[in-house]
C-alpha cells in the first residue's frame, strides 16, 4: 500500500477520503486552493476534524495551499475537487514535472480528455463517482454513506497487474476496472439522477430554500419515469461502444451493495440517499457539474454515434432556460474533449471494448 498520498480538494469528499486513508496508516497531505478555503479554514480554527456517520473518527489533517508541496509529498495525487474545478487544478499542476506521478480524478467526468496536452503524467486515472455521500457543516464532516465499490479506468492502455494492485491497495473499498474513461463517465449515474430531480422540484426548492429531502420527498413516480427515459439513452451510448452498462438502479445497487428494484423504493429506503437534503437553490453542483460535465458530453457522443439524444437535449435546454447558462457552449462538448473532428467509425474503433475485456 502507498504510504503517502496527496489529496487535492479540501471539501467533504477530500476530507472523507483523507480520513479513511489515515486510518489505514497512509500519510496524507490535503491541498486547499487559496480561493476555496472555507472548509479548510474552519477545520484549522477548530484545531481538528470531527467525522461522524458511516465513519467515526477525529483527526488533525495536514493541509497546504502550495501545489509544490502536493507534488513533492507523494507521487500519487488524488483529485477530489468537483469536475468544474479540475481545469483550475490543471493550471497549477502544469507548472511541475509529473512524469513520475499518477493522477486519479474522483470523479473524472472525462478529466483525462481535458488534461490531454496540459499535463504529462505517468498515469491518469479517473473514477465514475466519489466513494462517499457526505456533507460538511461548521468544520465537521458527516458521512451519510460509503460505497463498497466504484469504477475506475486509465487513459493509458495495457496497465500491468502490478500497477493495478498498487492502485487498489490505496483505497479502502473495491475498485472495478473498466476499459477506458468514456465507459467510466457513462457509469457516473449522477448525470441521470441529479439534474432531473432538481429540475422537477425547482419550484419546491425555490419556495422552501430546499427544506425537504431531495430523494425521499423529491424522487416520485413521475421523476422516476423521466430518469428511466434519460437512462435508456446512456445505455444506448454504451451499447454503441459494446459496453455492457447496467441500469441506473443496478449501478447504484452495485456501488452500495443494495438490492433495490425500483427507483422510488431506493429514494424512500436507501440510507445514503433518503436523508439528503435538497440544495437551497437550483444553482447547485447537481446542475452546475452534472449538466455541463456529464450530460453535455453524453449528448455530443450520442449525436456523433447517430443515437436519438432528444431526452438529454431536453434536460439541458430546460436547465439553460432556468439558469440562463449556455451549458452546451461552456460544458464538456466534443470540441473541448478533442473529439469534434473524430469520425463515428474512428470513435468506435478507438474506444470500443475489446473482445478480451
């Protein structure tokens, strides 16, 4: 197991991961960007971090705002910042020689495509989801749920079993390797769940400032029907690459070791989900991250592959109407992913799953 790990992102996910790694004997350095110090500042002022819920622990995390410290501390750098913050981190990382470093983006949302041409690292890996459902308040971390497994892939091919074992040894939960970052992106089911739940509960969010439980109260039968329609497009995109994608509820079940057969049942009875409060407004990462960094790229892939992308486009359009943000322009479209001029056949050839995978 790696004895030192740098975690970039002093938010709930970063602190949760750092806490579990520390408990396993790993020395961890956490990076907090100078412009995003809210949670780190509160932890420093308290003098410790108290973690409750699925993880019970108190710790004195080691923090820095110097990316040079991050690079020098460990050759394994885990990014837990929202994907909307990845480009800011890349601008910091590109100042350093990373030839001996492994970068792991949690979640990735096609981080490796964005990083292409910006940094050159030994390996770039990305996962489909964060391992934790967690929230921070006044410098204290509540871990509402902890996944038993999640999916990971590398931008490079032909990883050695030794390297995979090295990466697996870092994490306290099972890693399930997939063929490439596109497959892992399509396994980030937040893009199926979150935008529709926010959109279809927008009036309630704004009239109550989010004073209700997002899944328990907000994922009703009509919302579930819309999620299922969106999920069918995600699965069709995967099928074009010969990925054997499971449904949104099956992916959630696999990550949390659940056995739900119905989305409404999950919303009512899943402990990692049914206590999550709605955001105070719709300008939340459920929209600002999952729409531009998941739905926009899925839409682009679907159109390139000749798949009916109208359910995805409908969600993006409604979000743009509600927020005034042109997510098709600012999001991870095919141009930003360097796939705009790649033909359908080349795209499939390059990223389809091989027969032995």
